[in-house]
C-alpha cells in the first residue's frame, strides 16, 4: 500500500478505441482524476464500504475493488454468476455509488474528468493509445495542476492495466516531456515537476476506485444522459469539473 501524502489518482471508463464498432458501441471515453491530501483516510473508508457491501451480499464477494460498472462478462465467465444474480447486484449499484461518492466528497480535495466524444475525431493518424495519452496529459497539466497551483506537485498514480509494461515506460517519458514543453512555452503555472508517475494495481490501491467512480459518473452523464452522479460530485469540482474534447480536428 502506498504511503504518499498528496496524490492525484487517475482511472478511465470505457475505452478510446477508434474503430467504427467501438465508436458505435462506446461513443464516449472518460478519465477520472481525484486529488487527495489524505489518501490514507480515503483508502480506509473505501475499503470499509466495500467490506460492508460484501457482508450484506450487495456486491459480488469475489470482486475485490469498487467499480462504477460491474463487469458482467467477467462475473459470468470467471465466477459463474447467473443473469438473475447479476441483476440483483446491479439493483444495489445506484445506492452503492452514492455512498462511495459521499466518501470521495468527504475524503478528497478535488475531482475532475476529461470526456472524449469519439465522433468528433477527424484526423486519421490518431491511434487510441496516442489519443488516450494526449487527453491524460493535457487535462492533468492544464486543467488540474495549473488550477491547483500546488507548491510541489502531487504524486500521480494511474492503473497499471492501462498500457503494457513497455508502453507504460514510454508514457511516463511522454508526460515528462509534455510538462517540460508546457514550461518552455510559458503555460505551466505551478512550481516544480510531477516526478515519475506510478502505475499500480487497481485492486491494491483503493484511491483508483475513487478515480473509476469519477470517470464512470461523467461517462454515464453523456452516454446515458443521466447527470445524477456527476452533479453529486459538484462540491469537489476542480474549476469547472470537466474538460470536454468535443472538437478533435487537428
């Protein structure tokens, strides 16, 4: 378990695949960011809430992390849950999400989300990996750290499952170069640098559960036309709370 005192957790909802099938089935993609000065308290409260849901049989006991959406396919293929059992667990999800959001509001210092609308992409040279890296970095540096203007930037922690080991190494180098570029052109407003971001398992780092809930809340806002959860998070918005990538013509 990490012992960092000031952290930005980052996780994603859906995927940024650009195939026609992906655009039709998952037209949006989102990142969730959770800024926290007391991650130990956030972790403990989320773990306690997960254990409580397991005891009450309101969340699959084999599933060891909190997610905005339950992985239906995994529940069926890996653990043999029936459709009826999955529907029962999903019935409790809205209440569970609200409880987790309450913990986020009480235990974090700010949240933010970046949302991509895939059908706005016109440049054919974009790949899903390059696009995801770009959105991650632009939002982190310009919308979050520039707004916070922290004396010393927090540690950045993201889900290790996002990229392969080799591409994760490349991504960390990309973030460093991006930050240096923003400093060079004079649009970096905070002091210091982020250092080397850390990729961790979402199962072992409950702070990433909070980031998943944020990402899912904003994905749900646009994909399902339901802003309930995103609006519940408003008291912790950093700035306007979201950055919409709605015009991707460059």
